C-alpha cells in the first residue's frame, strides 16, 4: 500500500506509524522528491534511548529489503 501511494501522483507525502514492541509507535514520513527518489524521516524520540540503535538497525534492514538505498545521516 505504501509503494502504491508513493507511485500515485496525487500523493507526494505519506505518513505511517508502526509498532516495534513498544507502547508508542515509531512514526515515519515518506516524501517523494522525484519519480524514483523518496526521503524517509523516522521519528524515534519516543523510543527509549538505550534501544534506539537497535530500532534504527531494524528499520534499515527492512527498508533495504524493500529496495530503498538507506542513509542514516541527519
């Protein structure tokens, strides 16, 4: 569904939430910058600091499997 939304010209930005075993969701915002370029911003402020590195690693693996080129800058 996310890929379908991003491929539709009507949607340039999609926001979704996912739960990774926490009471609070991890929020991700995907913005299409060009037909084949998307920027994904993930908010992890609600994730306990001691677990953030693990959360980022899981997100990178999942996005990599989905075909995204991942950079953890910024």
